[in-house]
C-alpha cells in the first residue's frame, strides 16, 4: 500500500491530484500539507481534493511538524484542529518525530490529543527506527525517509519490529531512478525489510515530495 505525501497545490498540479484520486484503491493514506501545516486560512482547493479522497475511501492525514519534540504541544495540536476544522481530515501525520525514549511522554500526550481531534489514523514520521515504545502510540511508524542511494544500503530492521505486522511500518524514499525496475525494487526492499506501506518517488533536492510515486505516474 502507498502512503503519499503530495506537497503540491491542487491549482499547480491538478493532474497529479486527479491521478491520486483515481488510484484510491492502491492508497493507504494521503498527507495533506497546504503550507508546512494547515496554513493561515482554509484553502478551498485543498478542501475539495480532501473531500474527494475521503469519498473514495482514502484516509486524509493532516500534516504537523513536531520539530523532534521541540515544538510546543499547543502549537502542534492547533495545527491538527485546523486540519480537522478546515479540511475534515480523519488522520494525522506528525513529521520530524523524535526517536528517543526520553520523549515518549511528550509524544504520548500528542497522540492522545490527535485522537481527541478525530484522528482515526495516526502516523509518526521518525525517518529512522525509533525506540520500540513508539509503536504503542501510533498506527503507523515511518522508519525510513531518505534518498534511494541510502535506502539501497540501509541496515536491516531491528529485531523488535518482528513483533508487529508489516502494516505498522512505512518507508518513504525519494530520488528513485525513473523506470519500472527501480520502482519494483523499492517495493521489494520495503517488503523484505518489514514495511507493508511505502512511497518511492523520483523527486529530489529540497522538495522531493512534489512528485507522485512512479507506480502511479506509470499507471496512466
């Protein structure tokens, strides 16, 4: 299954959002990120695509940056509430999540607040394998985020991950070479490493998540 963080405005990339909506059956969820969070005000175009994704049965996750535990709890919660009120999101994607055990209480409080704000799907994006205690807080842990070259050489998952089903883990990979072969290899590597959810995109540089996974681009 694909978790897709498409960080592009629907007015700028309408064809990408249309393709995403048409691919609903292949999606685990989609991250909604109008402006490194919900933005300063409701954006009608994002509201429309969010509604269409929900109608297609796709969980819509509101993006909130946690700055590895440095961002105040109230600010993160405010983002989640704005996502809910403006875009009717039914999930939360907490980015830049700490992996350290010392911050488990902080993220535990955020998880409670996210659920209270209506998040039926909660994703923590650590980008690395965190302390195993984080698995008790979220539905899905992103345990890799990085470029293709690093992904190919990434270490095996730690033993504790075998205690959980693959659908609890996600790998986000960018700078993937174009073509079906690399896309298929990325999917196979995710499966071998115990991640039942993934996303592999060709985008690179400072803004890699403005591109769709190749498997969707190639689907026509």
